[in-house]
């Protein structure tokens, strides 16, 4: 007879998702048998999404790779198992060889993004910081344009507690699909509706969220600016604006008012947006009369060449009606206000000069001063300290042979910008938490850039499409096999992630990989990497906590989070009292900052990108219900990849003679993709829809034809604009 001893562990889902769910796993005889939501977490309230419930299948998937492997020749699919020793030696030797060849590490490139947002996963960045300056993919593909828009208007990306959306009297979901992409928020929206709130959804697609709305407004893609300006004009015509608020707390109202009077009419706005004038009236009444109004501008909304400008136009009537700074109302998007509260020890290694309090674990203190460290040509410092422990500082400008900083390339234009790097060229690439070959715009352009690389390392769970370009695969652990801590870019809850099971196979966490590679580098060339080579994962987690976060979480020790997650005592209402973080301290309808960036100072109308006769249909590639970007979709429990289709509207289908199930080809100047069609009333005329993220046998390589244009904003805060992914135009024929 087998005795079963069940144990339960706490986790956080570290995916790029609003919810950052708290999970409880059950382990029987060393095997994780079940996951469920943690009822102690006030935002996720004991429930996961379908993807979360599928974690056991991900952990034990037969397709998961749990040993280091080498592919030879690259792209052949001939992978053979190698030892960690061989993998790390090969990589370390390559890095050192490139450093010798070029006199710096700029020929080494890191491309990491949103596969895992756990704090310890930033060890990858820390590891490279500790070697010297490299080439780094920077920028962000989610939210850059909308983020800049908010910064121009408000001064910072702060928002109120999303749980308080339950107190709103009207809710406008503008280009966001939370019924799929932020499922837990729907609870708070439903609570508001149960109290009588009105829900409006504005989206070109009739989404699962739209299906729940009181009003659904099917806006023409990219014409949200016109619609919002029409709302502003309607409010102005009736004198419904909050004059006191505008006088006290808003900069640029006279200029904006005169723009509205000169250039905008309700009829024009409705016509541009492709909606009935009544839709403008409904929105205006809700904002002006049914306060507090919560306006959530989504990320989908701003993936356009005029996306940032449209976000500014939408927030303008919210400011005109004084819908800011009140519980339950205001502007929602996403926010880093609580996201950054922990220390990022791993990412920011080595400690900055003069920093104190970098006690990582007993016996290892990084003081950042570099005491006793000899600079090493080409970057890095010589290791000192306890046995096997390396502490030191990042190579700085002025050190012999050291460049002045990391060389940034736009992650959203990666292939082209890597190819443009010549002095020195990029010769090695490290890919982690990144579905480069499925998630990047114009993925076929990767081919040439990858051809330059002498070594490509991929750290992942699966042989993703990116694996085709890789030489060495390193197997990563899942959140159920490691310690970690993650904060949300949406809610205020703090939890912790503990390992429930031993690493599956030989997999290692990104942190362990960083420590082990650092040790190997130093074995081959002492002092070549100052990233710590010892310390347990739990000690690294412990070191992320600060006295401030303990106060906010009302705990004295991180281990208290093993009993239950805590809600941070963070201000519930943002912009209370009309104090904004802009240069003027006001809400800036007129933004000098925007003007300095070469953008209009006012939220004026900017037309969207238009199709050409050759490629007359807009292709939207919105986010999936059953995947987080490229993750989860391929799991059998979630249906595998067989449901990838292109949805097309009935009128167009009729004209083309397409019936559901027929194979069609979508094409544009970048390439072509063949996939089955599905006729759907969800999609408006002249728009095609294929959800993004599919990969695997039979899945379309949709990003072969997506991309090319960039958003209007993004450079101010994230350094680079984002891809205007939803301004993709294609043609179609039946096979
Ligand atoms: N289940 C699931 N959840 C996720 C993700 C996922 O892949 N799957 N991804 C996560 C990530 S990385 C992100 S960035 C967020 C994205 O979260 P969302 O912003 O909700 O997702 P999107 O699918 O990009 O876009 C939302 C909606 O915008 C609409 N839209 C497109 N263009 C326009 C326009 O011009 N005007 C208007 N009004 N609407 C428009 C689309 O039709 C779509 O329905 O979700 C996160 N959560
Ligand atoms: N056509 C189209 N393309 C898009 C979008 C769109 O709307 N349409 N959306 C864009 C957006 S908003 C985003 S955010 C990007 C997202 O694109 P990415 O940032 O690439 O995100 P994911 O696909 O979630 O994850 C990438 C990989 O991380 C791996 N991973 C998971 N956990 C770990 C770990 O612990 N360690 C390591 N090393 N790897 C791990 C996963 O297995 C996966 O293969 O896609 C963009 N691409
Ligand atoms: S993907 Fe999002 S909703 Fe699903 S379990 Fe993870 S954090 Fe929760
Ligand atoms: Mo994203």
C-alpha cells in the first residue's frame, strides 16, 4: 500500500498578466498534483484562469526540455544532450574569447522580456552587468505609447486601487478585453454593475468583454481620438465641464477649448469613428453625470501609429469632467507604482557606488565602493571576499578598455538594429523569457541577424520557435521549483513563491544559471564576472525586502508571507487633491514635454495609418484567452494549437467566397501565412483577426506579416517606441 502525504505550498504566477495570482499547490509523494487559487489573496480571491489551472501539465509536459542541449548544426533540429559543465564552459569561453577579440563585451547581446517577471529572474541582467557593458534589447512591446501619453498628461503612471473600480458609477473599457486579459478585474466591474453602474466597451471587435456591456461601441480601429474629441466637444457645447477643476488643476484648457471649437464637431467625430452620434452622447453623459467614472484605456488601444495621441485624447474629457482623484473613478492603464517596491538586487547587481544596505546574505556585503578591487581591462573587477564569493562593481567609464554603457537596441526593431551594430558587431546572443521568433514583429527579418551570431543561447522550458536559431538550450525551472517574489503592475498584493518540488530533470533557475556562469567565468579568467557565485535562492528573496515594504505589508519578516499574501498599504486614490506629477503640477492638456518630443502639445486629432489598395484589410492580432503571449497555448489541456484561425466578417467572406474551414492565405510585402478561415460577426468590415501567440505544428507564423510601423510615443519613458502591431495591412485569397 502506498501512503500519500500531501503538502501544500504557496506560489505566484509570474506571467506578464494583470493578475499575478496567488497559487496554492498540492504535492503528493514529491509530485505536484494540483494547483488552486489562494483564497487569502483579496484580488484574485481563490481563483485562477484556465492557464493557471494548466500548470501541472506544463510542469510535467513530455515536450518540456529539462536537460542542457546543443543543436548542431544550428537550425537542423539535431539536438543532443550535454552536461551543464560543458554548456557553461562553452558559453563562458565564448564570452571571454569575444572580449579578447573586440576589447569589450559589446559583441554580446541580451534579449530578455516578459516570459517571467519574478524579481530573481532579473539575475540575467545582473550577471551581464557584472561582466561589463553589453548590447541590450531595451524598450517594451506592451505599453510604451500609452505610458508616455499618461506621463505627458499626469506626470507619472499612477492609478487608483483597481479594487475600488467596484465603487464607480460608470465604467468605460476602451480598447481593453479584461474578460480574457485581466479576468480577475471582472469581479470588481461586476460588483459596480450590481450597484447600478453602467458599463461601456469600446472596441472594433465584439469581444467577450463587450458581450457583458450595457453599451458596446464598435469604433473604427485607430479612430478613438476622433470619438474622444467628439465627446469633449459634446460636453463643451452643453457646458457640462467642471470649470472649478479646470481652473485649479488643469493646464491648457483655454487652448484645448479653442481647438475643440475650431476643429471638432460631434457629427465629424461620429463619422470618423464610424459610430452613431448617440454613442458620443452616451459617453459624454456618463462622464459628466454618472461620477465617479472609471476609464480604462487598454494596451490594445495604443498599438497604433497614433496610439499615444489617442490615449491623450481619451483622458482629456475625463479631466474636463473632473473624473480624477476620487475613489472609484479615474484613469486606469497599468502602473509601476507598487511594481518597483522591492530592491531588484539581482537586476541591479553590482551595487551602485556609495550604496549601502546591500547585505545579500550573512557574510556577503556589497558596498559598491569597490574597495580592494582591481579594475580589470575590458570590464569587471577582481573577486574578493569569502570562499567562492565575488563582490564588486560594474565596470565604469574611465576604467581601462571599458565602454561608457550598455549599447541599447530597440527590442521592437531588434533584427534591423542588431544588423546596424558594427563597432563591434553582435556575435553572441542570450535569449531568456523571450519568444523572439514568435512574438517579435516581422519575425522573418530575424534570419539575417541570427546569421551573424556565432553563439546563441536560449534559456526556456520548451523548444520554442526561437530554438531554431539557438546553439545551446539551457532548461529553466518553473515557479513550482524555485523561490521568487513578484509584484503586480495592477493590484496592491504582495505574496511569495516557494518551491514545492525539486527541479524537474536538470533544470535550473535563471538566478542559478547566472551564479553558475559567473563561477565558470572566474574559473577560466579570474575577475571576469563579479556576479555572486553563492547564496541560496531563499537568501536572495530575503534580500529583496526593505524596511519600507515590511511597513507597507505590515509584516516583520518575508516568511510571514508563507502564511498568506498581504495587501500593501498603498494610497487607494491617485491624484487626490488635484496634485499631479507634471512639471506644472497640474493635469497638462497642453504638454510642453510632448512638444519637446516632437509631438503635438495638445491632444489633437491625428489620423490612423491607412490601408493601401494592395493591402486593403487591417489585420488585428489581439491577445488570446488561453495563452499568455506564446505561453500555455500549445498545452493539450488548453486545446493545443489546432484552433488557430483567421476570423473574417460575413460581408467580406461572401465577397471572397470564403466559408468557415476553408484555407486562406494572408499576405503583404513582408510575407504570407496560410491558415483556416472562420466567418465571424465579431469582426467589423475590412478587419481580419488572428489571435497572437500560436506556435507549434500546424500553427501559423502570424508575426511573419505583422509589424513594420512604430507607435507615435514610447521613447520618453522606455527609451524606444513600440511596434504599431495593430496597424498591419494585408490582402487575402482563397487556396
Ligand atoms: N489571457 C491573456 N491575458 C493577457 C495576455 C494574453 O496574451 N492572454 N497578455 C498580457 C499582456 S502582455 C498584455 S500587453 C495585456 C493586453 O491586454 P489588452 O489590452 O486587453 O489586450 P489586446 O488584445 O492587446 O487588446 C485589447 C482590445 O483592444 C482592441 N483594439 C485594437 N485596436 C483598437 C483600437 O484602435 N481602438 C480600440 N478601442 N480598441 C482596439 C482589440 O480588438 C482587443 O479586443 O494582457 C495581458 N494579459
Ligand atoms: N502579433 C502580435 N505580436 C505580439 C503582440 C500582439 O498583440 N500581437 N503582443 C506583444 C506583447 S504586448 C508582448 S508583452 C510580447 C510578449 O512576448 P514575450 O515577452 O516573448 O513573452 P512570452 O511569449 O510570454 O514568453 C516568452 C518565453 O519565456 C519563457 N519563459 C517562461 N518562464 C521562464 C523562465 O523562468 N525563464 C526563462 N528563461 N524563460 C521563461 C516561455 O516559455 C516563453 O517561451 O509579445 C508581443 N507580440
Ligand atoms: S496567467 Fe494571469 S490570471 Fe492566469 S494564473 Fe497567471 S496571473 Fe493568474
Ligand atoms: Mo504585453
